[in-house]
C-alpha cells in the first residue's frame, strides 16, 4: 500500500531528516519525505493508522501528520486544467531576526535571535535581508539597540542616531565580540606578564610581594576573562556535553577549564600536591596565564571568523545594494517621492536617467537602455521599448520613461534572486557528509588522545612529570580544531554560490553545484533555449479560398489570447500590428506539447502541430502538407489552423538561433558532454536546427511525458543527465533530471522546478556553471585536506612526539593560536573563489 500524507511543522532540511528517520524506523515502513511540498509518501505491506505514524513523529519533534493526497502537479505550480496555467510560488525574503549557523548543522534552519548554534556552538550569523525602508536608528553605546524611528536608548538614555547607508545589522555580533576581546586582552596581558616575569633573573616583581600573592593577583585578573569575556565558551562546552554534540568548544572549555580549576586548587590547597609539582618558592605551578591566553586567542579566532563571514556574504550584500530606497510615483498630474513600501501593483512610476529601477514592471511610455549586468552578468546594455519588461535593481542609462508596476516586494526578480542565494548558501553538499561523519568521531578521539598523553608523560616523562603531563594534555585538547573541518565545505559553497549569482547563475542548493561537474549528457529544449525565444510571424497561408489571411489571423489571435506559449505571443503581437481586435474565446484548452483548442462563436477551432490535427481527426491534403514540409526543412515552425474539423491554413513562425548557442554547444562538447535536443516541434525543423548547431542528436514531436521517459532511460543506463529548458511543459523533465537548468527568460514554474537558473537565458551560462562547480569542488577538497592535515600533524606535535628528538614542546598558548588561525585559514582559502574568473 502506498499513501501520501501532509506533514506540518517542517521548516528546514534538518526537520525533513528527522521526519524521514522517524517514519523509516517504523517496522515494515518505507517512507520518502519531501520538504516542498511538506509531505511523506509511505509504502507499507500492512495497514497503518495515522495514530501510529503520529506517535513516531511526536518522538522526533513537534510534527503533525494528516491524511490526504498531496497534489504533486500543484506542488510544481501546474494546474489541472490543461496543465497550462501555473501558480507562482513566491519565496519569502529573510526578515530581520533571521540568524543561521555557518556550519549549517540543521540545514536551512533559521533562528530568531543572535547567539550560538544549539548543535555546534558556533556564533550564529545574520542573514542579509532586503530592506524596503533603510531609515533605522541605533544607540552609539549599545549597537544592539535598533529602532525604526528616532528616540532614546532604553539602556543608557542616549539619543539614537541614524544608521548611515543601511549599515549591516550583523555588525552587532562582531561589535559585541570586539568589546569582549578588548576586555579579555586588558586583563590577560598583565596575567601573562606576571607569569613570564618568573623567567627574568632576580625578578623585580618579587621585591614588591611574594610569588604566592602574585598568583592571587593572577586569579583576580583572570576572573573578568573567565566569567565575562569568554564565559560563552564554557556555556557552549556544557551544552555540547549534555546534548552529546561534542565540538570545538568542548575541547576549549575542557582544556582551559581544567587549567583554571587546577590553578585554583594549587593556589589554595598546595599541600595535596607532590613535591615535583612545586616551584623553588614552595608554591605549586599555576596556569592562570595558560587559561586566559587560550581563551583570549580563541576569542580572537571567533572575532576573525566573524569578520571573514561578513566577507563571504559580499555577493548577497552587493545584490541588496541594488534595491533603491525610494521611487518617483505619478499621482494624477503630480510626481511624489515615496518609499518602496508605499508602491502597489498598477502604480505608474517615473524612472529618471541614472536611477535604479525600483520594482518589476513594463514600460508604458518612452524608451530606455537598461544596464542589467548586476543580475544577468551580461555587460551589454539592453534596449527597451513600451511593453518590455524591466527589473528591480537594474539601472536606467540616459533617458526618462514611465513604467507600470507589476511585481513588488518579495515578488520581484531581485528579491527572488537574493532569497535563492541565501537559501542555497546554507544548503549542504553531499561531500559535506564526509566531514560530518569525521567530526562525529573527532572530539571523543581527541579527548582519548589527551588522556593517553597525560598518562604517557606521567609514566615516561622527565620531572616534574605532572607539570609536563598537564601542559601537553591541555595542548592536545586545544590544538585540535573540528571547526576547520566543519567550515571546509559551507564556506566554499557560500562564496561560490554568491559568485555565481553575480554572474547571472542562480544555484538552488549545494548538491546541484557539486553534481554539475559530473554531468554526462545535456538535454536541451529548442524554443527559448537554443533559439532566442522571441519568435515572429513570417506569413499566414490560407488553404481555403473562402477564408482570407485576415480572417485566418483573427481566429488565431482569438485562440492564442488565452495562451502563454512564446509562439502564441508572437501571433498576438503580429495581430496587434495588423489591427486585429481580440475576440472572446470559449472552452479554451491547452493540449500540452501539441497546441490549443477553443470555440469562437459557433466555430470549433484548433491551432497546433500535426499531432494535434491527427488527434482531432483533421484531414490535411498532400499539397498542403508538402508546402508545410518545405517551410519546416528551413528550420521554421508551422502551426495548422482547423475550423470545424477542416484544415483552413497555417501560420509560419521563425525563431532565430541565439548567436551564443553554437559556441556554447561546442565548448560543452569539448568537455566530453553529449548535447541532445528534445523538442515538441516537427522533425524537419528539429533536424535543421540540429545540423546547424552540430548537436549529438535530437528527438522531435516530443510531449512532456516523452521527455520525462527519455531522461529516465538515460539515467537507468547510468548517465548523469542535465536538462535545460524554459517552458511549462519542460517542468516535469527539469524535475526528473539530475540537474534541471532553467532559462531566466522563461516561465516561473520552469525556474521553480530547476536546480540552476540562468538569468540571461544564455547557454554559455552552463559552461560557466560547470567551471564554477569545478573550482568550488577543488576549493572544498583543498580545505578538507588542509583541515585534516593540520590535525594529523598538529595533535602529535602537541602530544610531544618531537620532544625525545628535539626537546621541542608546544605551549598551550601557541596551540590556541594555531587552533584559532586554522579555521580562519579555511575561510580565507574559500574567499579566493571571489577573485577567480569563469570562462
């Protein structure tokens, strides 16, 4: 038995994994869980009630299971009526208060407040957000206080000052760390100097007071460091132990905590220690300086990481800057300046030379040259005329025009790009599973090695054995850095996906970025993918002497008025130029991959390819078919029109091949890919295009289900398949392919179904996407090699394996510095991706 249930309460991939594990743990149940739509398909050989399933889910978390099949068609945005209409899914832009873990421990899960990750303890990072009102105010002394209007600080009473240029709110976390670091340094430095002064002959400090009292001074000075500046490390360490999510902070808290507590006991209860633990002054060795320096250096590492994290989101921040704060709205005969929040659909806006376009819409009056490079990656400005679409964030060059608002807020292309990049940056690549598994065993292994190190020095080390044992055991704990291992993948993914967005390549998740490098076969649609997607009518041919071309066009325009297909738009435009008035059509139906049907008055009309005519039993004379075949052999598309079951004529439509398609196909073939075209067009037209571009093959007159079936066959044969398309009928194939690539010039449902979107709709973007995939994967592997190599070399050195040969030991303080710098090095290596070029 197979049944699909709706699941409530899932908000991220971490939730999906919990639900998946809970359902599959039920005896005799095989379940597949989906996040979008939130559902679970359960296969079982026995009868199960929802109560049984709910009981299992309740153990996993606050999830609810409901009966009812999920409409998978609507999940992809496709309605049942002819599957030609679509419901646009509008992703939500991250709102203020959304924080995420840089190591993505729980997938895409967001947290409402700043702090530390409940799983790994890392500082949560503020997700960049698109602000529609940039006027905000903050306290100079307490930057965590943010208000939308002037006032006074509730903490200190100072006047709030305006945040200039929409300063990034995530700076608050960095400023808080910076403040704590200053405190830590101010108290750690004297502790360090007091401790190091013991190495000076005739120590002048001992003339002021005895070593015992200087040790007490170190204790007093260490208290602000331990209980204020770095207390978060101990909180995170404790949380990691009680949840058994051991991490870097477990080792820091254990190492520094042991050193500090050991020193307390040594200071106040020296009699319990053996003689070899005592100094020549009679006191026991204390490690207040080791504890404070370790914690201060760890805090420095956190500070450097916070700064580096800000650089990894540079691409998103650059996109955020594209959105203007204000716009010029036309109200009656007046022009007023308004905030973006005051704009509604249908408003008329004036865009002046040099201004950024505030929302998505169409030009109503005037012409313009628009710089779209910031969202498409294409440097050449695009000429626009009345009726053409303009996008939020692009820049008007040197003319003034009036536009009609069509999409606002989260509906705009810019908002959707930012959301896609934000989401993709926090997704996990399959290669990260390796690092996750290693990290799970890493901390317990380090603790065991530390304990072995301690006893090895106690039994085999020189005097004072306990001092050497303590120092080296702490060094082992401190130098190990699972953080560097955990950051190796997400940092590279974040920078790589951000760089792709700047070049007009939107990648839905890290898995798609990784898979792109292993594709064997690329399947491409014709219209809008290989061709311009802006077809134009060449001529109308009437096969009935009683029906002139104008009457033929009148019927075609009426039929296509309800269609969204690019060919329909071409005929509508042609009809508008000819002055044809659109007449209402009844019983309209889109026959996917074939054409459209409807009723105009008493006439039953059908417009489409030969398959549609055959399906409806429309007879086509040999002479008419011969004329059509000649047009198709020249690479043109022909649609027949039938009236009441009689072939009345046809329309010839041409769609130019994109200038970049030939070079892109050649580059992909040189990389070893087979490039095959799947099209719903006829064989003659498909053959002409295939020969022109020298493709590896083509299949014509394909329905959506045919494309889906052929892709499945290729996958069964062991091929990794990418599919590039732009139409609604491409959505099932895009979803089935290992990598679905949508043209940004296409429909919303195609974009929603795809793993990668090329904003410019240019196939050369696939070449760049593969190059980006190669660079990111190489960078990730470099990070993993560095992180593993660092620990493989660092831990034995900290344990003292070089001491018998060179007398060299690693101080816990140097171990702390090395630990802090290791994760920063991984981030800096990931940042190198920003400066690489994609060809």
